[in-house]
């Protein structure tokens, strides 16, 4: 597959806001991602760098208006490497 590396992301935990009993539920969602890594400094969040994990995390937190969302990858890519889902 050359520089194409399979990458799966596991969307982490966010609370279910509809509960009245104070219990926080967690949900795990498996995502399979495909991307062109040319403009990224790899998968893992790095200070002052644009990364796939960082972009996915900030987008999901904005989309769901929930800063507690976490993103955990089951694989990583290096800078400039693409992922084929």
C-alpha cells in the first residue's frame, strides 16, 4: 500500500445530558478515517502543530458543544503520511 496506512479512530467519551439522576453515561464510537496527510504533522497531538487528532478533536468538540469529548487512535501516522480507510 505504499505510504497509505490504515487508521481507525475511537471517538471517546461524552456525557448523556438527558439524565436527571446525575449519572454520566459514556459512549464509544468507532470511526474509520481516510485522509491526505500532506498538510498534517502526523496523527498525534503536538504543540504548535496541525495534526489529524487535533483537528478531529476540536471539530467534534465544537460540533457537539462538549469540551469533554476525547479522541483516541488505534494507530498513528507520521508527518505527511496518508491514511486509507
